[in-house]
C-alpha cells in the first residue's frame, strides 16, 4: 500500500482491501476519509460537508450507505 495514502488518510495497514492490485477501492477511500474528517471535526457534520464541498444531505446519505454511524 502507498505509504503516503496510508498516512494522509489514516488507513489501517493491516486492513484487507478488495481490489485486484491490493489497493483500496474508491469507496473504501471515501469511507475512510469521511470517518477521518468526522474524527478531526469532533463529528461536526456541517464542517465535514463544507470540507468535502457537498450538501449535508449528501453527507448523510454517504454516512448511511457506508454504515458509519455504527462505527463511531
């Protein structure tokens, strides 16, 4: 795994990613980045949506799609 991505996104190096090359999928990267942003913003969803330049409703859909609520 790319060390830069690992450090930048705070990815777990022991995690198995489902892709042929052993690299994280775009969905895995997006999910991990949303988790990271929720952590560094103290779960401030309005701030996370501003950082991602998406609406809050889109962020809520992504949180639901990736089942992030249960992890935090």
